[in-house]
C-alpha cells in the first residue's frame, strides 16, 4: 500500500497540489492584509485603490496565460514551473518590503508574471502524468488544494499579522514557495518514461503521446482557437464570481457586519472551505459520469451548466436577510457550486487538445484572468459609490447565469485531429518567429 501511495505519478500530483495551494495563498493573502488596521496605518487605501491593487496582479497574469501555456508546450513544464516558482516566491517576499501603493502594485504585477503560466503549465504536466479517465479528478483535487489555500489564508495570515507583522507574513510564505520551486525542479521530468522512479505499470496506464514527445510541439493555432472561444467565455463568467469572492469576502464581513479581523477571517475561511469540497466532488463526479456514459459533453458541459445555475440560486438569500449565519451559509453554498465546475472545466482543454493542453488551458484561463482585472475594480467602485455591499453580488448573479446558458456551446467531445495542415504549420512558424 505504501509503495502504491508513493508512486511517482502520485508524488507528481502531490507536488502540483502543493503548488496550487501555495499560489493561491500568495495571490489572495493581500485581501486579509489590506483588511487589517496594521496595514492601513502604514499604507492607507480607498476602496477603488484597493480594488486596483487586487486587480494589478491580473494584468500580467492575463498576458502570460497563452504565452505561458505555449512555453510549457514548447520547452516542457519542468523548466517552466521551476522558473515561475522562483519569480512568484520572490514577488511575495518583496511585497512584505513595500512602503507605498506604487511599490505594492509593482510587487503584485511581478507576482502576476510569476503565476501567469502556472496553471496552464500544470495542465500540460497532468496531460502526460494523469490517465484520461482521471482528468477530472486531477484537475479537481489540485484546484481543491488552491481553495484550501483560500480557506486557510484569512486565518493563517491574520495569525501571522497578530504574532509577527503583515510584512513578516509575506516573507514566510514566499520562502516556503521558493523551497517548492527547488523540489519541483529536482524531482519532475517532462517525459514520465525518463523518470527513474516511475514503474512499467504506470507507464502502461499513461497516455501514449507522453512517451513519443515531451516538448517542442508546434501548436495548431488556427484549429485550436475556435473551439476554445466558448470555453474561455464560460470561464470568464466563473472567474467573475471567483475574483469577487477572493478579493472582497474578508472585507465584506468586516464592512457589512463590523467584525474584527479575527472574526471576519473566520467567516471568510468557512466560505472558502466549501470550495475545497466543491472542487473535489466536481472532478470525481465528472470522471464518474464520463466513465459511465463515455460522453464528454454530458460529463463536462451539462455539469457546468447545472452547477452555475445553482450557484446563482444559492446567492439569492443574501439579498433578503442580514442574519450573518444565513448569509455565510448562502455564500458557502454559492462558492461550493461555482467550484464544482472547476474539475470539468479544466478537463475540457485536455479533452479538446491533449497534446497542446498547456496552450489550450492558457487560452481558457485568459477568461478568468480578464475577470480578475475587471471584477475587483467593479466591486470596489460599486461599494465606494453606493455604500451597498450587495450590488457586486447582484451583478455576479447575472454573470454566472450567462455562463450557465453558454455552457452548452462548448464541445469537449470533438478533440483536435493529431495532424496539422501545411498552411497551419507555416502560420505557426510565422507567428512564433
């Protein structure tokens, strides 16, 4: 049993889970820090300025989705993720040293550069290290770890702020991320068959294309982009509500219910913890449906449509009650339903283009990255302009309903053909110089 647990494929998946956990701590710890009086005394910010600080991370994050995915497909995820890890860890440490809003924005921008390629690159790694029947689980469990990072961050960062300082919280978390980058570079291999610890049984179960090519693939942009457009739009709708939660939930409990930092962090952690369960169950459910039906559209798209609709329904109670326990449960239910879509959504790029899954998932994640730029600023503007903390949630309900309706336009059951036309190959060469 111990030998099975410590298989190379499981260790690789475990390292990816840890990466997702750390990247989300590094990107959302700012929400809890900004909500603390200790931070505001040193760097006072308005609500709009706060929203801009939150979204500054997302500009390079958006830019590097497709670029980072292509880099992973071209040079392999081992080098790509190790370099990314060093950059985002350094940016996190630097955030603890800032003394102005401008310096804070610069640190957030560098963090966005470092983390921009991480999820597309991780998807590229999983496409070679995870079997086809476990794609939903692989994506679900890794994203569950990111939500575990979300749920622990308010409590963890609040504890670090109270015991050390808000600056020290960034330094400690950044150093841990630096150690992860080192471990990944030493252990991982782009081609599973070249890993010393992998067993013949594992190789036999993994996709065959993993042993035929590891890096240097030419991406068929002309055939890849059209099927990924509806996937990207749906993921934008999901990203809108995700970034509203990640950016404003700790401040929502503090501003709407006048809680102190400790109690607002406790309620925020409870909401984010529901996402851990949603991510895990969503991936497992999608894989189970796929195994029984062999219908990727039913296992992915239908599941996404239903859960996005339920997310919108779950948030309605917060518009009609001020009871904090009811509101917390409604927010938790909404976040659970939204996160339930993650496993099937991230499996779709692997279904459509397994050989180019880094680029495909990068295209998809531009939707969430764009939402990360717009959603926090819109939320901050609405709150500052009206003083109404519920308006951002009303807008988000409408956006997630649009995503539910558009889910049926995605087609994971139509994988890309393996060969590209001569014209497409020429276009790729011209595009990449």
